[in-house]
C-alpha cells in the first residue's frame, strides 16, 4: 500500500469534539479517531450511493 503524509489544520472547536470522542470511545490518539471517523463516513457514503 502506498502512503502519503498529509498535514491538516482543524478549528479548536472541532479538535475539542475529536478529543471528547476519543475519551468516550477509548482511542489512544487524535489520529486514530480521525482515521476511524473518516472510514465510518466513507462507508456510510458508499452505503447511501448503493456501492
């Protein structure tokens, strides 16, 4: 699998929400939470599109 680095900037409000989610779900890092949320959103999008 090919990998690339991405540098993202988030608003403090969004990061606060990520941190809250991280604590509630027991994730170790913000990065883990962001990957998880992206995967869930993409899966939901595919399901809506019938893929």
